[in-house]
C-alpha cells in the first residue's frame, strides 16, 4: 500500500467514522478494507487539491 497519512490528516477521522459505522459487522477485515479504501480516496483528493493550489 502506498500511504501518505501525513498528507491527509482529515483522512484519519474519516477512517474512524467509517469503521464505527461498520462496527455492527464486528469484522476487523471489513474495518481494515475500509481504512485502505479511505486512505486511497483521501490521498487522491489531497493530490488533486494540492496540484491545483500549488
């Protein structure tokens, strides 16, 4: 996984929120998958906004 957690600090809160909303499944694999997906999406959004503002 190619992570840029330092670039997208708001992504952590989004991962936590998504993990909590999926907690009824009580499945750590689902939570991990959500974290990976959210990290990918967050980095893409960060890269896009960064390329526009810089």
